[in-house]
């Protein structure tokens, strides 16, 4: 099983790429792009700091991560292949 930080890194890099793509093709504004990145950064900074020396996540943190995942896949501009990749990354080890 991959460690949870690695999974968060995959989610983080996938979403950064998706937000950048959406901005480039004018699906979102620069302000929306910045807001999406800020929300992603807040979540990943929290996870990386809290779990820098720990391999297991606590239930309340899974809830935060899952809520973020649910919001992301509900965004209309997120491409289907990205949703599928996130689902694979998210569910493969649960």
C-alpha cells in the first residue's frame, strides 16, 4: 500500500495540472484558478505537516480529504479522464 502522503501528492499534482489546463483554455478565470490552488494548498499543507512523521490518517482527516475530493469531481470543468484518475488514486487502496 502506498503511503498516504504519496496519494496526496498525486492528487495535488493532478489538480494543479487540471486547474492550469482549465485556465489556459478559458474555462475558469485567473481569480478562480488562484482560489482553487489556495484551497488545494491549504489542504495539502495541513496533511503534509500533520503526517510528516506518521503513516496513518485519522478519521477526521479522511473526512476533510474526502469532502475535497467530492467537491473536485463535481466541478464542471474537470475532465472525465482526470475524474477517473482521481477515483483510481482515491479508491484503489481504501
